[in-house]
């Protein structure tokens, strides 16, 4: 029911009434451990998911090895997140759960009962979601900050959008990614290439793509059968865009090499995404008086009442805004806030703007920022298709770099960690 991939959560071993550990350690990872109970839980979860989705699984020993490696990588990242001070508060966690609830058409308070109905403990759901968000924050801080998008890259991307069918389509994709070590020899790279070719051969012979992804893929979504879900063509990494351009629904690409891996892509489905976007915009200017230790609410409102009298006597709004307004973002421009679309202003401000005609000035009103008067200068319907395309290009270029950088980053973390496997 819920569109969420849960990451494993590192817990402490249970204690019996005698104070003795009743769990076992399957791996020591730097300053932490991976417990047998964690590994057993992961195995049970993937077997249940495979049964529900009618997917084949690799042999038990290979599955156990893959899941243990996934738990080790998670433990390495969690320890790094702790050292870097990455912390997910209860408020942030509740916001994320609220978004998941909204996506599934349910209320936040109904989540525990609905999860229990699906056989999922709400406490476990919260723990695992906290870990998933922690890892996302860590990757954003550790990898994302290193990625820059140049104006030239955006320019080239926008040129591609003009007549590129792939970039104007949406794709439901699955992938298999086979990692190549940074220190791999030519012979080792040949072995990985041969493995990729073997996978293609098995797909051509009718093998299930999802089962092969579970068995062979090194990507984070491997245990989901390599499923990536629906993605905009304009937001795909450049590597994937080049692969899908000549493929149709149901097709599987040939392996393609990157510095850190080989990739195989399957198009599960595709659809046209060409559309024109238009939004209602309003151009307003305002004067803000913010109450403080000296100016109370009554005084703030009175200053705006006096300003309205001066405006009625012909004084210039912009000049009054420069002298009176406490808004650092607009006072120097005479209170002008430019053209803005829906959702930019706080609700109190939005309500007044919506009920004020073009050329009119509102009565003083209060928002969380203080007291305002606002003048509506104009309204228009704006075609923001170009803006959306530019934003999509930024995302696309970043995604293209992010996947490769994340793969290399995780390989380095794994190579640098102390890991003692005990099974």
C-alpha cells in the first residue's frame, strides 16, 4: 500500500532476564556491529516481498551474502552520519510520515492502524524511515555538495529538449548496475563485462529481469527488483537518456560502461510528457511594520493607518515603503515583490491579495511577520514552461552526476571501513 522502500535499522541486541545476550553478531563494522536478528529480519522481509510479487530469488547463500553486505553498508553510513552530526528530529520524521500519508490518501493519525493491517509495526516503520532519511541527508551532504551544474550544461540540456523524444516522455524503468572497483585491473573489468553479457543472455532466454536484479545488481534498489518507478525523461541522467532513446516498452538495453559500473536498463512502460504549463501570477508591493520591544501591535497598525492617509493625499507608495518598511527583501525596491505564483506568500497575505483588486491598497492586516498594507499592481496568466524545463535540466544534470558519484563514494566508504564478517 505504501510507496516507500525501507532501509534496515541497526538495533542493540536483546537481553534475557539473566542479562545474557540472546542475539548473535554476524559482522563487526568499525565501532558497530550487524546482528543476526537484523539479517534474519531482512531475509524474512525479502522472501515475503518476493512471494507477494511472484519474483524468483537467488540461492539462499547468495541472498544472505547480498543482504549482509547491504546491512554492512548501512552501518558504515550511519556511523558516518553520527560523526557528521546528521540528526533527524521527531518533527522532521512526522513531516515525512505526513507526506507519505497524503500520497496514499490517508490522515497522519490513521497511519498506525493501516500499517498494522498490512502487518507492519508502526514503531518499526518509524525507526526504519528515520534511518532512510538519515542516509538521504548524509548523501546529500557528502555527495550532493560536490556536484555543480554549469550554465553551459543547462544550455546544452535545453537544446536537447527541443526535439528529443526521449526527453519529452515519461518512463517506468528498472535497472541493473554492476559496480567496478576503482582499483580494478583490466582482467577484472573484463570479468564484470562478461557478467553483464551473461545477464543479457539470460534475459534474452526469458529470465525475469527483477530476479536478475536481486541477484546481480549492486544498486540500492536491487532488492526491489531494480525498480525505479516512473521518471520524467527530462530528469533522467544523461546516460539513461541515451539508452532509452531507441527503445520501446518492454525492451532491455545492452550493457553500457561508465567509469564505476556497467548499467542495464529495462523500459517497463512509457508515455508522452509534452505539456504546456501556465500559472496565475500577481505583482504586488507592500509595507511591513514588525512589532518589537519598542513598537507594539497597536503602534505598528497605527503607522500603517497614517501611511494610508499619506497615500490618499498623493504621496508615493514606493517612497513610503523605502522609509517605513521592515522587509529587507523589498524595502529598497519600494516594497515591490515582483511577479509571484501560488503558494509563495503565507496564507494570511495570500487571502488579502486574493481579495484586493488591481490598483487598490488594502487596509492594514496582520501576518506572522507583522503588520502589512499591500497594493496589487497587476495580474496575469504566465507560461512557465521554460522555467520548468530549466529546472528539469538542472535536476537532470545533477542526477547524471549523482549516481556515479554516489557509487564511487560508497565504494570508498566500504574500502576504508574495518569489517570482520563472522558467518
